[in-house]
């Protein structure tokens, strides 16, 4: 499998080359030359396969010959070493928990898969030390930090917006040390993301150090998120009904991966992009005009993205045909007030404690189901453990949340970070490190 830049001014590259580069030299996102179809027999017998078998079959065509079969199977097994339970909420709605990994966020899958692909490349090809530069609005940074912690030959630099991530999220970024450095940016997530993109086209940096990114702009981070959708389809509660999936959406890598899965033949009938007030994509689906906006801070901070990088991949997948896209993808947006009401509503009807992102996923699914007379099973993604947003959730529900054992150890650790506010400051830090 080869990958091309969506800016069409760079050479096609292999899977591992695309993973190492992150962003193409022309600043474009990489996209596969083709979307392979899986045979119908695979879907008919999917309940007979393990999660590892499913993930291997899904990702193998995209990796091609870059990683041998045995090594790829091992990478997949190491990546998916935790469960993805489906929890019923109502008769027509359930949630898929994606936060059972080490950092309690859905991004653990992509980060772990990418880390193991790069570790394989470093081991086999004996490449130079690689610097991973990543922007985070909350959960990406923690997942990347954990996934790459102490990986030989890799330095990780994480940019996050000052004062716009939760305390636990910040602790996950700033307390590991070793090969992990946290950079606190006086700005928004979009500012962090722009700095990362600028670094990839900076000739001085490119000459000085190999750079890549672990945001969902990286194909290993992005494509491995397809695993969620295949696992969800395998474990769906009512196989006789059509399946609608609501995805809390920020940078749109997760739902874009789901749309790729559908293009591979996965029988999910409807996708719902559920956002907070950073509603660039829902507005586009309504108006037909794509107008990026400056991001606004919300309780669901991991979704505070005004110019989602991965939406260009969705447009490519549908050949910029908005009418074709709207048949499959609905978009809804919600305020902080609506988010808190949803957290309370979910708890009252089922006893389930959702985080703000999952609550928005619930609202999008609820609105879609109320708008159709068709018989759907609805599934919304729960992307983070509620403890990561403890103040919001506890104040809303007037109850306490127990801290998971895996987090207790970091809460008393000392924060260590570097503060910057301009790209030039980032560049100086990288050149001097």
C-alpha cells in the first residue's frame, strides 16, 4: 500500500515512511491510494473472530509488506490488550466504552499501535533518533506519553494549551519525564496544532532532526481507530436492527476512521458527528459551506477544535460530494449546559456515569433516533473515564467518583513543563534539546 499527500505535491510513500514522516513535505495529510474491501464472508462470520484477528485482517492491507505478518500480529495483540464493553443505557441506546486502556482514553489504541510500529521500524532499520511532536486538547497527550514512554530511539514533545486541560490530563502529560517533555502553550489547541504543522515544513528543523507527529494526522494513529467500529459491530446487542453510531468529534480522526471502515464494507448504516459549540462540521453539513473557526473552550475540552485536520480526509473519501456524505453522516452540536443536563439524564435513567464527551455523543444519538422512524440500534462512544473530568461530573451529579487504581500514582507527582507562546520559542527548544 502506498500513501499520497492530499496536497498532491509530494511523492507517494510506504506505510512506515508515512508513519515516520507524519505529515507530507508539502504539509498535506497522507491518504491511502486505495480503500480495500473485505470479503462478505468476513462480516458474516465476524462473531467467530477474536478482536485480535479482526484488527489484524482490517489493518493488514494498509500496512502491506512493510511489517511481516508475525510482527504485525504481535503489534496488534500488544495494542488491544484491554476490553471494549458495550453497556446498555435504554432499550434503543448503548455505549461502547473506549477508555479501558492504560490512560483511560480512547486514544490509547492509536497511540499504542503507532508506538509499536515505530519501535519495529527503529529496531529493523536502525534509524536515527526520532522526535515525535504532538498537539493535544486533552487525551491525546496522555495516551501518546504512555504509549511511547521509554521507547528507545524516540523523544516525545507534547504541546498543550495552558489552563485548558483537566488536572488529571495535565498530570498524565507532565509527570513522566524520561523521553517525554510537556510544553505548555499560552493559547488554544488550534495554536498548538498550527505550531506542530509549522515545524514539519521548517527547513532548519528538517535538516537538524527527524520529526513525526502522533496526532490523528498520522496514519498509524488514524487508521487503527477503525478497530473500534469492527468490534462494535461484532458485539452489537440487536443484530437484526440497523446500527447507528454517534461519535464525540473534535479533530474528526475517530469518525473518519469509521467512515473508512464503512468503505471497506462494514455494515454501519448511520454515523453521527456530535460536537460541542465548536461546530464547524455540523455547520458545514447544514449550510454546505466549510468555514473554520477559532476554537472556544468548553467542558468537553478534547473536542475544542475549530479547524479539524481530518475533515479533509472525509472530503476526499466522498470526493467532495456533500450530498453523498449527508446520506451517511449527520452532525449535531451542544452547549455546556446541554452537556451537563445529559450527564444527569443518563445517570437518572440508567445509573451510568458519563464524561462530558460521552454525554455529547448520547445527545447526538438521541436527536438522530428521535428524527427517524426506522428501527435502529444506537451506539454512542464513551471516549474517556469520567474521573478525568471529576469536578464537572461530581458537581453535576452530586456524587463522588472513585479514582481508578492506575491513576492514583500520578496525582501526587510533580508537574514539569516548559512554557512558550510562539512558534519561534518552540523551534529554539527543539534545536537546543
